[in-house]
C-alpha cells in the first residue's frame, strides 16, 4: 500500500469529491480534503489507504500548516467549490468574493503550496470545473466568472509547469446530481429530477481517465454532458 502513488482530493466528504476518492482508491493512497472531519472519517472508513485531511481551504495559515507535511504528491484533484448564484445587478460584493475565494483563490493557493511536492513526483493537477466555466449564463454571473477564472488558472499552470513534467487537466461536467445541484434547483424554483443529471461517479470516471493516461499523453480538457 505504501508504494502506491499519493492523491489529495478536496471536497471529498460528499458528491463528486467522494466519488473521485472511491475511483482512485484501488490505485492510490488518499488524503481526503474537506472541512467536515466527521464526514471525511466516514468516507475514509470505506477506503483502505485513505485518511482525512481536514482543513479550511480559505484559511491561509491552516492551509500552509497542512501542506507543509506533504513532500511528494502524485495527484491533486480540486473538487471543492462554492456556488452562490445571482445576476450581476442583484449580486453584492460578498457573493462575488465567496465564489472567487473558494473556486479560484483557494485552488491557486493550495496548488502553489504543493507545487514542490507535485514537481518532485512529476504529478498531475485536475481542476473539476463546470459547464459555467465555458459558457456564461444569465443569473450565474459571479459563479461563472469564478469558473472562467479557474479555467484560466489551469491553462496558465499547464503552460508554466509543462517543462517540469506536470500535467494539468480541466474537467467540465454539466449539471450533476449532487447536494449543490439540489440547492441550485431550489434557488431557481424548479423541480429536482436526478435522472436529468450526470451521476457523480460519471464525473469521477473522467478524472480517473485523465489521471490514468499513458505517460506520453496529456488530457488537457474533458467535457461531459448529461445524455
């Protein structure tokens, strides 16, 4: 088990993050990132070789402390995210700040702190983005802006770290059956039908596909939509 590569998955307590952890578990040791330590412990119980990595990604001091003990990292999956919706006209500054802080700043800072460990392993960074990171929609301004910024972050990282051997993949899932999606539908006043959405496991399979690509291949972008 100790010879397996090490992967850190954020947002691993539920939804897409938990599904990614389950997909990677047979081939990786896992650090399960999130704020809910009890929920992370529950996921870890199901996965041999996994352990909780509880930290608030928006707390710079806590993040620096938590990452200081990681000296080599093969895979970093950014699955944690925030989705505060609203039109440009109706969204005050705190809505923009929440989306940008969680979806961009925390992603960039966690990656920055772990770059030495990722370089040491010639590792792989996966950013679970959103369809909103490719096409902005009315009423989704702050969230979509943060996802466009996350896309730019991944593109810049790929260009900068290519010579070090680091691979960077952006994954753009359409609407997925998660608690976050349930909140979005409730916010929009619609009826929730899980059959209309991607399953978290389908998104996790895309992550596994990118991470498992042969050494000569670099899957830079994967786009998924519900059938």
